[in-house]
């Protein structure tokens, strides 16, 4: 069981093995819950990370469209995936 030290600003660093096992990435959110003296950190939904990645794509102009019809959007998406 890895040990974690509480630093000056009450920050902790999760060991690499723990981060990998939990599938955590930079920018992920964790929900903290305290029961007695036990602290549980639970990763928030992966949707949060996907939304952040999509927003970064949008800000950098990696988008296609707008489209007048859903058929036009579907055609463009199929072309983009080939």
C-alpha cells in the first residue's frame, strides 16, 4: 500500500501506480468524501474529460460544418473518417 505525504498547502501527489490503476489523467476531477478519518477520492465521470477535449478541439479550429441538413453532416463525417 503506497503512502502519500500531505504537503505544506495540504496537497497530495498520487503515486504513478495508483494513477495508472485508476486511469487518471491530468485535468481529471476527483470527488472527495470523508467518513470518520477515512478519505475516499472518486474520479468523476469520463464525460467531463471528453467535453474538455472536444472544447479544446473547437477552440483550435478542428471542426467541420455548419451544415444545412443532417444528410450533409452525415456525408461530411463519413468522408472525414475515411
